């Protein structure tokens, strides 16, 4: 199967899931087909309000990411 065909099939599988709770897991599965991934965290930056963690594959008890979202994200270009 050509790479273009494979990408097209993957996008076709993802599109119906965009508004579903299963979208992030499906996206991670697709990305893993292309590159090795150790850990996945997804941060949402809404138009207004503070960013929040949308998905964290391996939640750990480290407060680093949560601390980042309390304010230091403002300094991140």
C-alpha cells in the first residue's frame, strides 16, 4: 500500500471521531504507526481561559505539567 493511501485511510478513520471521546486514543494509535512514541500528553489552549490537560496517557504524580499550566505557560513562546 502506498504511503498516500495509508495516510488517506488513517485520516478517513479519524474524521468521524473528531468530536468523540475516543478521538485522542485513535489519533495516538495512528501516530504510533508512523513514529515511536513514549508518552502522550495533550494540552488544550482555549481562546479564553487557562489551558488544560485534555489527555495524558501515563498520568504520573509529578506536578510539572500541572505547575506549568498554573501560569508559566504564559512565558512559553
